[in-house]
C-alpha cells in the first residue's frame, strides 16, 4: 500500500510539473509570435487578413502540437516539416533553442518568410524572466537577413 501511495504522489507531482511546463511553453511561444519586429512580415490573404502562422514543431526543438496559440484570432498551426519541405511553406517559425529553467528561459528561433518568392530569415534570440505567473522578455536580439 505504501508503494502505491508513493507511486500516486510521483504521478501527481509529475503531472503538475508537466502542466506548468506546458503553460510556460504556451506563454513563451505566444510572446515570440507577438514580437512587434515580426508583425510586418507575416503572410496576408488577398483580402489583407492574416494567414495562419506555422511553427515547425518537430526539428530541432519538439513541441506538443496541442498547445493553444493564436495571432489576430487565427490559431497557430503546428507542422512537422523536414528542412527540404520548408520551402513549400510561405512562412514559418523554426525554433533552434527553447530552454526553460526555474524562473528564466532562453529561446532562439528563425522566422522564415517569403519562401515562395525570395526566401528571407529573421533570427531572434530572447531571454525571459518569470515574474509571478507571467513571463517577460528580459533580453532581445533581432537580426534581419534579407
């Protein structure tokens, strides 16, 4: 009976930590997508509305695909795209580093856009600090490589 209780305690603790991690992932990813420096490069429909944004969720940093993220009322799409197939997507986020530590986080990603015309890349490096339940950007470096 004692072993069963210990197992239940471990499972509850693990679920709590994983849930917090998913919440942290969602908050941090949302902040990345909302960076003001990227907004003008997001693909638009013919009517001027924003097309759904895409996160390459599998390589090199895997993400759970059921995270709920949105931009201007449109859900963010999670797609697994090998590097060679990325050229068929108009624009997408490719995360190279996504590290969450206790109270801080380091994220590095590329936003690739105009892939169907003339591929361009914006490289972003962000540092985050957790304040209460919210994540705030503490350092930011954005490099546009046209």
